[in-house]
C-alpha cells in the first residue's frame, strides 16, 4: 500500500517553519587590531641606549612601562581566547538547532503516514465510528503538540538572539577596555617623554615647544578614553531595551497559548 502525505498535514509540518541560523561573519573573521606600540617602544629603546646613562627615576619609569606593556599583551590574549570560546558555543547551538529541525521533519513525515493509514482503516464499515473519533482526537492532539513545539522553538530563538546580543555587547566592552588600556599606555609613554625632555634641556625653547605638543597629545588620549566610556554606556542602554522587548514577546506568547487552550476546551465541550 503506497502512502501519500496529505496537504493539510504537510502545511503544519514544523520543519518547514524554521531556517538555519549561521554564525555571524563578524565572529569568524575578527582579527586583533594592529597597534604601533611595539615599534614605538623599540625606537624608544634604541634612542635611550644611544644616550648617556639614565638616573634611577628614569630607570624605574622604564621598568613600569615594560610591566604595563606586558600586562596589556596578556589582557589582549585572554580577551581573544574568550571570544574564540564564545564563537564555539554559538556554533554548537546552531548545530543543535539544525539537528532538531531534521528530527521535526522526519517526525512530521511519520505522523503524515500514520494519519493516512488511519484514514484508510476507517473506511471499513464495522469500525467506522470508532476510528472516526480516534482520528479526530489524534488531529487535536497533533495540533496541540505542534503549537507547543512552535512556542518552544520561538522561545529558543529569542534566547539565542538575546545571547547573541549579550555576546556582541561583551565583545564591544572588551574592545573598549583594550582601546582604553592602549590609550592609557600611550599617555604614560608621552608623560615619560615629557619628563625626559625636561631633564635634558630645561632652557631650550625648541624642546619646550615639543613638550607642549606632547602634552596636547596626552590630553587627546584622555579625551579618547572618555569617548570610549561613553560608547560603552550607550551599548548598555541598547541591551536593556532588548531585554524589555524580549520580555514583551514572551508575555504575548503566553497570552496566545492560553487563548488556544481555552478554544480547544470549548470545542471539546461542544
């Protein structure tokens, strides 16, 4: 006996209402931003070694700068290791959703075949009424199950979207912290250059002009740090709005589910 899928059951197949959720290219192709700190530090070392021996204060400042650079490199390495871990988590979640979609697809085909078989059996006169009632019950149960599955998948998609935005926010915060640290190190370097220039030539007017230019660069670096903090606060406001929107969607889904349950109960009573 050849079984064909009915058009009404096929339209309710849960596997056709969902698509894959590929990983965003921004996670896959994210590279460490280039920084001129290393080359600048090498030039600074060569310039320092070509001069006279430094005093204790200058040597201590150089050691502090080296320690700050070492801590910055470790912080950036930990940041991008964390980003790789988050990319793997998102990829695993997408694979799990794809497997669930295939499972729902095969389950829908099996249910269609069973439904067609029941329609064939009910045509026999002896058990017509019995199988008719059973088929109606099965149709109602299938509809309830599909509605529950649809709700579960919608909630799962909302959670994944929320997790995606949280990951984007975390990455933006980490990038902002990295930029802030680089700006602070640049400011420390400029301040150290100012102190050295003041020690070397206190009466040279040309060097005094260079000192003023470096101090202006330090002021710009502090302004960049403040701008980074402001952008981080704006990202926090956006993620709060997203949380409120997802909460509103979940509330509407609960209302629709309650109304569908009341409608099914009224139909059974009739």
